[in-house]
């Protein structure tokens, strides 16, 4: 085995020993813990079947040589159950054909401290610097906050999986070296075979039992060289075969003995309570069994789902709504009123805007976006069985620990009596961060005394979605000589969807309560992405919080969806005012951001950028989200009153990608998600209800609406970042900028065209 970089023990992420690894990947990963003066460490809580041996929190190997990788993140189409195993298998030297995946049990070892830092950061933790981050890490770990979202999975767990693979490789080499009576350093593993550098080889299963008993050295060497490496290869996804042949189990595929099926109604949006139902009408449906009532919902249970849903239609439940109902008019009025309210706050500032703007001619524009629905292919669903021994629930969830707590609280039982079986999601885009269907299924199952599968109808899924936040923005800027932006001011009125989500899933707030609780709290979470990547000397960003009476939630890209639309649309307006070509206008201010400049010039070159001239139908946009950089060029038009997009070209720099093909898939899906956000994926609200709920009436993109799609991944040696979210936010502003070249009008609202 060739010599590799050595990581010294006791130097942050540079050190690792056996004890640290066995508690989950090293002290630098935040998994060897101390809370104030109360030291605490954690060990893997994995079950091992006969013939299986636990090497660490992320890996088991059996006597047959199968490598079982433990994955704590929810697979919802992004490919995480391939990416994390590929990191581990690459460092281990495994044969990809021997890799299997198992969902992780709840444990502090799998806490997503990276997302916790982003989600729970406050002024106090920011002032604390590293101490503030440490406190958030400890909180997330002590609470076992297993969270999937925000594109954090690979950045969070990359080093832990690499370390786990490296440690297992060394232990296997030690076991083989003992048999051969050679130094373990002379051994190596490639394609699943342990070799002594000569002719002798062993398979994992031959020495797995002995290997698990060895100790790790004080220094943990990592692999070097490119021979036999799996990282960077377009390996096939591990979940593809079962999804193609239909054997892959989602929540609605679960079948249990004596199971029945349920559909649910929860009334209009807001503080709604159940008043009455017509149970006699429901009884007329063949297969109907029972109505299960709660204060805020009613479910019909039947021998099949269609009978349950039909019975619920005939039962015609009546709800009483406390307070005025949500409507488009109330949403718009609340956002506009927020600008004159007392809760606005300047959250970002640089330089001094006052002397720049005073007495100057400035460009000012206003923008707005509507709430965007998730519309995942799989509606909310859960299967539950409740007995005297406890509760078992099968569901897709991005927050399994919090879901388990909520189920236990609802049933009034000990948390240890709840077993949660995580299944993959049939699409999520952030919707599965909430888990109300799991709680409802458990309550219905307890009432029925038999297993129940609850599946929301598409109508219910639309009514009680937790969409992305609506937002209004007032943008202003002053141009200097040569088209340089001398001052930039953005005022954004928007509720904070992430604060609402946390209040619901962590604190048990009802949806309307969560919306009200964040109505007076200005937060960076609501305007994430408004920090411009351009070199402007004087700029400021203000947030004006608001309660729009619509429960909101975690989405793909979160606030970056509306922030990028505001900033990149306004950048195009400034370029036009400066009489400069839109790409060059941006490039001149990206001298301190070469990675984004590279993406922008690459997208322009690949797309045949014509300079945004009148009639070209071309638009461009660029954005930075954390350590991910991207630019998108589109060709768009309005034909017969309908938006058409004939071409999308994306250039993305998201660091050194483990599996480039999956990264391209993530970018492609982000482009389609962004196209849906631009075309539709939203509904008008009136009297507490959406005015439409059929997918075919939401102006979503169809196959014939999507032309040529080209994705270029920029080669980079930077740490890998997520490619799942960066592209989604770029499509809408690029299309809006393209439409200006063919219509001469600015499109400052999303959806771009009226759906009426």
C-alpha cells in the first residue's frame, strides 16, 4: 500500500483513533462529545445479523463479503444512498457490486450539525463565533437531530464516510497481514481483494471476523493515487434496479396483515375545527368501515382506499374556521403592510449607502413571487400499527427523530415504545420535513385496533401543502461611471418558512400558530441568497417579516428561490440602464469571485450567447449558494400566450463530485423544478382554499415544453458541495430576462405569466 497523507491524533480533523471512529467518524465531526462539564460519548447502536460484523457507525461487513453501508439520510430521488456508499467504498477499496445499503437507526452519531447550524443560528451564536457553532453542534447531537435537507448530506458526512472506509481497510489489512506474517502496511485493498503486494489475496469475508477485533493505529492513512478509485466515476445508482422492476417499497407499498386504508379531510387553511359529518351517507359505500374524528380532522377508514375516500366525500365534513380565511388579497396586503410596519430590520450592510443615494438618480423596481407548491409525485402517506406493546410507523421523513417524538406525544406513550421504519420518498422537495401524516396514521390505527395505511388525496395534498413563501421586494441601485454599481439596497417582505417549519416539527406548534409566531421576527433565513456575489462597495439588505396566514415550509432552495429572482432580474435591468451587455456587466463585478465568473462565461460560451440583443430570446442568470456556484442560459419565448423554453444550458461548480452523473441528474432536476416554479406550481387562494387543485390546471411543464437541456460540471478540486439546489433558483430570472428581449417588457412576478 502506497504511503498516504498522515493525520495526527489530537489536531482537530487531522486526528483520529479507534475510539473516535467507533463513535462515528472522529472528534472533528462533532461526534465525540462534551456538553459543558458533562462528558458524554456515543457508540453505534446497529443490530448485526448472524455473520455480520459492525466496524463503525457507518459500516457492517458479513462473512459473504457483502459491504453494508449505513445511511442516515432520506433518499428522495437525490441519490444519497449511492453517493455516501460510494465515498466509503472508494476509501475501503471495495467492489461496487458487493455494496448494500441499510437505513440508520436514530442516534446522535448521525446528527446533521451542518443543517442545524444553518437553521438554528441566531445573533447570539454568530457573536459567539466558534463557540456559537460548538453550542449548536452540541445541541444537534444531544437531540439526535437527524435531518435531510438544504443540500447538506454530502458536505456533512463526506469526511465521516471516508474515515469509516479507511479504518475498515486498515483493520482488514491487519487481519490479512497476520495470516501472511507480513507488515500490515505492505497490504492494500482493490476491487474487494486484500493483497500483500504480491500474488496472495483474500476476500473480505475470509478475515472479517478477525479484522473487527483489531485496533486502529495512532495514525490513519488515507488512500493515494487514482488506480482502482471509485470516487469520480459515474457508477450506477444502487436504487435504480428496484425502482425499475417495481420492487422498491415506498410508504404506500407497505402491506401488513389485517391492514385497512384511510383518507383524511382537514378543512380549510387556518385555525379550522371539525363541526359535523354525515356518517349515514358514508355508510352507503361498500367497503366503508368507520369514521375516525379528531378536533381538527376526520378520516374515513375502509377495506380499500377508494372506498374510504368516496365515503369521506359523501360524509361532507363541515369545519368552522376561526379568523378570516386566507386569500390572495390578504397575502398581498400583509406583505405590503410589512414595509410600513415596525418589525423590519437591516440584516446585511456594507459601506455607507446614504451619501451614495442622497440626491442621486437611482433605478428602483418592485418584484413579487407567489407561494410555490411542492407537488411531489407521492402525496403524504404513512402506515401505522399500534398495539399494547407500542407503535410501529412506516413513513418517509426528513426528520425521523422529531417524527418519532411527535408520534409518541400524540399517542401518550413513551418515546422508546415507538419504532419508526424510514422508507424512501417518492419525491419531496422539502415536504417530508413535516410528518403530520405519520402522527395521523398512528392515531387512526390506535382507534381502529388494526394496522392502517393513510394516504392523502391529491386535493388534500394541495390544500394542506406547506409551500415556499410568497415575497415582495423593493430594489434600488445607483450606477456610476462605466456601469459600475455604486450602491445597492434591497427591501424584502416575506415570512420565514424555515422558522415556521421548526416551530411545527420541533416545538409542536399548529400550522397557524407557527405562522403567527414568526410574524415579527426578522431573520436571515427568510432572505438567504440576497447577499449579492458581486463586488459592490455599498449595499444593504432589509427584511420585513409578515404573517400571510398561509402555513409555509421547507422547499428546494428555500429562500434562494425568490432571492435569486429578485437579484438577477434586477441585475439585468441595471445592465440595460447602463447600456451594457448583460454578461459583461456581471463579469466586470466578479473579479473577487472567479468560480462564479467561470460558470457565467462557460454557460454563455456553450449556449452561444448573443449578448441579450432584442429578439434573441436569450436570458442569463448567475448565483452562489454556499460553496456551490452556477449560471444558467435559457432561450424562451411566448407562443400563443404560453411560455415556451426551447433550451437550457447550465454551468455548475459544486466542487469535486463523487459521482458526476448523479450531480448532473441533480442539476437537471433542479432546472425542471425551477421551470415549474417559473411557469406555475402555485395556486390562487380564496376563502381559505386553493382555487384549483388538479395538476393539469397548474401550468406545469410537460415533456413537450422542455427543449434541449445541457449541463456542464466545472472541474474543481474544492470540497464537494451539493448540486441539488443551485440550479433551481436560476431558471426563473433567466427566463424573465430572456422574455424581455422578445417583448420589451419586464416580467417582475412569479409565475411569469398569469395562470388565469
